[in-house]
């Protein structure tokens, strides 16, 4: 599941669970915390001189919440389908054959 980031300004990651969003004019900086895959505004600050930042601006889709679930679910689905097919074979088809 992708974490939805603000679309305006530049989002810079500052830790594994928080990031700054700098406005386009660089005078406003909002700090967001990521909790359960959702970004929540924690604080906002203003500087008349403007903020500077280093790093790459992130967009929605760059941060993934619980990426391990993308691998586990297809494997479980495949195992369930195989189990159902074997069950159908043993219960119905094998009994019909002489």
C-alpha cells in the first residue's frame, strides 16, 4: 500500500516514520508523521527567510507501507487454489473413476 504524500511542494524524508513538506516558495515547512500507512500533519512552521533542504523530493508511490504483504498474498492465493483443486480431485473425480 502506497503512503499518500502531499502533492504540492517537496517531501523530504527525515526518518523512517516522518517527513517534511516544504512549500513551493520555501517559506513554510510542515512535518508529517506516518502512522499505519497514513501521513498525519504534526506541526507547521514559517520562516521569513525561507528554508533550504537537501535530498530528493518524494511523491506518492515512493513510500510503501508493509511491502511484505505484496509477496505473501499471491503465494497464499496460489496455495489455496492448489489445495481446492486437490480436494476436488480426491472427493469427486477419483470416486467417479472405476
